């Protein structure tokens, strides 16, 4: 086995960050602090400084204004009989009051369920129902979506509408929020006896399959996620952060907005990511940090070169999912000095951070600090994600270069390492396993495959279940997507495996969003031969106008996987990589039949 060479100065500073956050968490625990109490301290320090800027309306709120607004929310809910532990669903798109609403609820121990504003019908009802919400606060822009499902929600659920409302269009009994808030007192409500490990709000994990799950976010988790990023990447309260991510997710609402509430940073909230306006906004507001997620960086590279893209003050891009294939192009073209790539899900305790700007890495291994941060990579069947265990029944740790699932040991007594789980209990058991580090322990399963190099740097390899096997090799869809997209001028490319009767494993298929039909297949085939080994080259291609994405720009593969490569099922143009000719040919019904029958070799 190759040895791992640790970068000692890096480990030193990372250990420092962890210990700092840990000691802060312990202090907040001891003082029975909560996020609203920490925010009160931020208001005391920063008062009239701008807390939030809402790009779009240009509205600015100082820390004091945000505090007063959230006090009104808290007082209104108290008047309405809401008590600690009640849940209120928040369903709004572009409301500048979003942060003030959930913060106000938190001030009296009411928990917000942050509902994805793209949801409709069953999924929307599901999310509201599992949260047990007593009220729904919705933005007037979503009136129609609310009307569609109102009859399926409990009769006792109070409805409050924010914005330009029309009493004739909203469900019967709906009240308009703003006049009620204007009438509510601005003084600080009496604080409930909540502590750092109590529930703050719920965030729904964007299941690419099945219904969303509500993940519990406790005060300490909110603090920890925001603080690890703040200290780990050396931010200051003078930074200005550009946050164009949805506020119903942890990246936008915790990692981004948390810097405002906890550390007094000005945060610019953009209602919706816009690739063409991105650098203009950054320049306009003097932003020094931008957030990214998923495919945002690729969309920016896809834009025509503009003067403004080099004339901003952005020094750091913070996020996760920047593909290795475009990492350097991104930093050099946009002149961003540091990529602060981190890894970590809302409900996961095994976060990682690339604290020293190492190209392509999302963090580093801390085997050397097992007592501070017990995480590791363990061997799995990459296709099924099943853990591979040794003769003693314990999982097998990976060496350098060996891909494995990231796991974190669970210790419920340690606030940094507890697992708060999901609202629906059944969902919990799939995310934890026993005897992972040693016999009888419990660990959190991230579901993601990473690989570590000999220096201990960790690189993201693939999402859950996204690896498939073809010709005896493991194909990482994330890697292939990155390569194809680069070859195809940054187009959206989705890669997945499809079953072919009689063939072992799954054949690779790539769906390419190409509305203008500008792909030169001849050239693409040649480029592919240089860029990818034979087993990783997609056997089938599907060209379509656009691919479906989640609110956080993750591709939705389920439908396409189901459609497969049957020309009678798919109206888009399909192609097949003819192995004898080494080029893509159109896939028509006859060719399809001969592939299915095994006559045509793959
Ligand atoms: C929200 O967005 C909709 C559509 O984009 C717009 O009509 C409405 O005025 C916006 N409301 C606010 C409060 O920004
Ligand atoms: C951005 O910085 C410039 C120069 O320091 C200053 O004149 C301008 O007012 C700032 N803009 C904002 C929105 O703070
Ligand atoms: C980070 O790495 C890039 C090259 O990938 C380099 O240009 C930049 O100067 C580095 N930034 C810092 C802060 O070291
Ligand atoms: C593919 O992954 C499995 C486990 O997931 C492993 O046993 C096998 O060796 C891998 N194959 C290759 C060619 O890397
Ligand atoms: C995209 O989503 C829509 C609506 O859910 C669905 O009808 C359509 O089939 C999807 N498209 C693809 C290519 O999967
Ligand atoms: C991750 O969260 C789990 C669940 O609470 C916890 O037990 C574990 O210690 C955490 N891991 C790390 C590395 O913080």
C-alpha cells in the first residue's frame, strides 16, 4: 500500500479551525445560546450596517431592520397562539422577507419548514403534511400552486399570503400578512427556553428519486455549517457575499445567509441565478465572495467574454461541485484567486473543505486526527453502494487511489458529530450503518464516492448510485459528464447507464441538450477517442432541447434512464456508437431490434 504523506501545516491549520468551532459550539451549549441569541449579539455589534441586499428590488435592510422585522413576525405569531415547537411552512419565491420570517419564528421557538417553491401538487402536499405545519405562509406569486392543493391540506391549517394579494384568488380564509405585521409590536418577544441542540427549521433534501425528505436542522448545526466555512476559508465580516442560491436549501440559507446572521457580513440575495448578470451584480455591490453550486460555474464559462468579468472584487468562490475539468479555466478566466470548495450535506456530519486552494480537491483526509474528526473512506461496491466488510465484519478503509464511500462516525454526545436525522424516521436507517470504524460503532453514510491521493487530498468522484459497470470497468458518470461537456462547448450533458438485454453491466448513454443542433458528430467521435477510454465512451446518444434540472441545478436522470434508447419511446434523435466503424450512426427501429436481439454487437 502506498504511504500517505500528510501536509503538516495544512493539518495544523485545519485542526485549529475545528478546535475553534468546537470550542465555540461548546460555549454556546453551556450558555444555552440559540441562533436568535447569537443574532442579537450580531445586531449589537453591527446595528446600522447593511445586513441584506435584495438584488432585483435593490432593497437594503440593516441588521436593526432585520431584527425589528423578525420581532414583528414573532409577536404576530404569539398573538395568534403559536407556541414553541409548532411548525409553519414557508413557501415563497422572491420575497425579500424570507430570512426575517424564519428568523422571527425561531425567536419564539416556532420551526419553519422551508418548502421548495418549485414543488406542485402531490410533492407540495407531501412536504407540508410531513412537517405537521399549523400554518402556511406563501408568496402571492405562488397563489395558483397553493389553490391547487388547498383542499388536500388539513382544514385547520392557517393560510397567510405575503405580497400583492387578490382576495378573490386566494383560498378562502387566507389572510394578508403585511397589514398584520405592520400592526404587530417591534419589541423583542420573551424568549422561550430553547437550547443549542433544539430544532431550528427543516430543509428538504432534493431527492432526485422519490419524495423529498425533511432533514432536521438544529441551532448548533446551522452554526457549525456556517462557522466551519467562515473560519476554514478565512472570511471576515467586511466581506460581501453574493448568494444566488435558493433559500430553501442549506447552501443558500445556511452557508450563505449564516454569514450575515452569525458573523455580520453583508449578503446580497439574488432571487434567481443569472449567468449573464452574474459579474455585473458582483461589481455593482462590491462582492468579495460568490457562492456556486452544481453547474453554475459551467454556465458562467458558457457566457461570451465581457469586460466586467475581470473588473470585480471577487477574491473567492465558495461552493461545491466545481468540476475538475473546468477548475483552472474558471479561476484564470474570471480572475478568482481562491476556490473554496467544500463537501457536506445538510444532514451530514462529515463535511470537508479545500482550505488551501488545491486544484480539484474538495477537502483532505484527517486520519491523523481521528479524535477530532473521525471520517474516512471505506470500500463499497460502487454500483450498489453496499459496504464491503472484512472477515471481522468491520468495513475496510481505502488506501490512496482507491475510491470509497465517505463515512463519519456518529457520537450523539458530541454536538459536532451527532446525527439529527429526518422527520420521517424510516429515512434514518438507510443513512447510518454499524461496525464501520470498529465493531459495534455507528456511522453516517454520505452515499458519495470520493478518492484520496497520496498526500491525503480528497476528490469527489461520484454521487450515490451514479456509477455503473461496463465491460468490467467502473464508469463514473460525473467524470464522463465533465469530459463530454468540455468537448461540447459546455453544453448540458447527462450520463447514465442503460440495460441492454444479454449484455453484462450497463451501457453508457449521454443525453445532450442541443437546441440548435450544432453538434458535429464526426468531430465529437474523434475527440472522444482521445479523451476517454473505450469503456467510458457513451454507446448511445440522445439529443434534446433541454434537460430537466432540480432547483439547485442537479440533473434529473430518472425519466431518461427509464426511457432508455428505444426509438419508439423517445421522440428525440438517438445515435449509436457503431463499434466496427468507430462512429455514431443514427439509431432507428431496425438497428434497435438487432441490438435487442443481440445480433448487433456493442
Ligand atoms: C416576484 O416575482 C414575480 C414574477 O417574477 C413578480 O411579478 C413579483 O412582483 C415579484 N414580487 C416581489 C415582491 O419581488
Ligand atoms: C463599491 O466600492 C466603491 C469604491 O470603493 C464605492 O464608491 C461604492 O459606493 C461601493 N458600492 C457599494 C454598493 O457599496
Ligand atoms: C489558487 O490557485 C490558483 C491556480 O489554480 C492560483 O492562480 C491562485 O493564485 C491561488 N490562490 C491563492 C490564494 O493561493
Ligand atoms: C469496480 O468496483 C468494484 C467495487 O465497487 C471493485 O471490486 C472493482 O475492482 C472495480 N473495478 C475496477 C476495474 O476498478
Ligand atoms: C422533464 O420533466 C417533464 C415534467 O416532469 C417530463 O414530462 C419530461 O418527460 C421530462 N423530460 C425528460 C427528457 O425527461
Ligand atoms: C456526523 O454526524 C453524525 C450524526 O450526528 C455524528 O455522529 C458524526 O460524529 C458526525 N461526524 C463528524 C465527522 O462530525
